C-alpha cells in the first residue's frame, strides 16, 4: 500500500500520480495520493496522510521539496523518487539528504560514456532534462533500426542509453529503469 506524495498544483506531478495508480492497480494493495499545496505547509498537510499505514512512499517533487518531504517521513519507510527529485549531481548536499531513497532513472545520468562526454562537450550547460531528451531520441533511432530483430525474439532487448528496451506484449515498447539507492557506491 504505497503512498504517493506530490505537489497539488503541478500538472506533471498529477499526471505521474495517475500513471502510478494505473500501473499499481493490479496489486493487492491500493496506492493512496497525498498532495501538498506549498513547501511551507508541508508538515501540516502530509500529517493527515496516515503515513504509518503505508509500506512505502513515492515522492514526485522537485529536489528541494523532496529533501524536506523525506526529512518529514518516519525513519525506515522505503522512499522512491522520480527524476524530478534528483538532478544527477554526485555527492551534493541534496543527494546526501536523500540518502537511502531509491531512484529509478536512466543509466545515462548515472554513468559516464564517450557519447555522454561528447554530448556534454557540445552542450556543456545541458541540464538533466535536456540530457534525458537527447538519450531518449538517440534510443528511439537505435530501437527503430533493431525493431525487426526484436520482433523475431521476444526475449531480446536493446541496450540503450535510457536502459534496456524491449518489445513487450501486444507490440508495446517497454523500458526497464535502472534502480539506484542514493548514497551507495555506484
């Protein structure tokens, strides 16, 4: 029975909450949503969320908000973050504050490669969101070229910059994120 915490006024967060609830609807437990209107009222607003009744918390918030939300949660409850809550800066104070939380993210942001180095040299001020768009576009082309091969073998995967991508049931494209626990060696 996960609890999803998000900013009420953020349409992207609400879309994510909806998708999360759709994806978890086939589980035994039911996800509960808890929203906050602004960070200054956070503790008061999430106090009514009955956090102790849940076995995990999924945070969809900016990195600044996620740090404060995690600090307001009981110790020991598993915390999961979205890409909004982690900006890819290693060893930052924000990463330290989010230590122990689990992030499902693209290997592109978490590892280094020649392609990433080349991209960063071309666009040195690219933020993580721009990097993700580049990686997704790059993988789209690679996946398209490998589609006939992937269609022949349902167990085959394309190892892209965004993770492992496969052709799933009913011809749907499926991606497997890389799960990382913040604060551990990578």
